[in-house]
C-alpha cells in the first residue's frame, strides 16, 4: 500500500484492493464521526484532554497548597485570612470543580461509548459475515471430499453441523431479547 488512505498500487495483489477499500471505509467512518462532533462537544473534549494530564493534578495540588499557605500566612502575620480554617471557600471551589470535571468527563465518555457501540455492531456484522463464509467453505470442502474418488468418504457430524450458517436475524433477535431481559431485571425493584 502506497498511499495514506490505503490506495492499492497497480502492481499490488488483488487482496490489496480489498484491504484498501476496508481501510478507506474505516477512515471514512472516523471522518464522519469527527464531523458529527459539535463545537461545544469539541471544546469539552479539549478540556477533558487537559484534565487527564498529570500537570492538571499538579496544578490542583499547587492551588490547594497556595490557598492554605496564604490563609495561614495572613493569620500568622496578624491579618484575617480570606478563608479561615476549615477553608469552607476552598471546599466549595473544590466541590464545584469536581462536579464540573465529572460532568465534562462523563460527557466525553458518553460520546466515546456511542462510538464504541457502533464499532461493536460493525464487529458483530463482520463476525456474522465471516461465520457465513466459513460455513460455505466447509460446505464446499465437504462437497469436494465427497466428489473425489480417491478420498475415503466418511461421516463427519461436526463438519455437517458447521456447514449450516447461523441466521444473523435470529442471532440479533436473541441478543435483543437478552439485552431487554437484562434491562428489565435492572429496572425491577429489589426484592425484600
């Protein structure tokens, strides 16, 4: 592959074109998701990125230390501190900061969880398609084995069972039923 977007070069093998298409599809998916991010969401994610850095923790600790030292220093110099111990203003600032930080982080996590759910659906679709292809291959190999005169014809119950591919609609319906049952169980009031 020669280009950044997975374009196959003219001399590449045929599977390179398929790989190129797959890479392009994944990159397009991420580009579409990136375009869907609103300006406020993008700002929150930048803030969230900053909050996740070790320097932010150092800043918090430095701020709290300076606040306490400034108040204690003023008291020691004979002045009235702007926030006497037990530092109720500091506690309020820290409480509000914690609330805002948690909200910002949860907002970002919700978006990332939605993105992860989309990837999980794609993974499920690919897995089901792969399962169908493997079932077809097993069927073809078994058919070939039966047709070849020099290969001993034997009964293979496992190969016979694996030739039948799962019905993706039934799999998805079963998953939906299990998910609904789990949600009902979570929503049900606890038994006394």
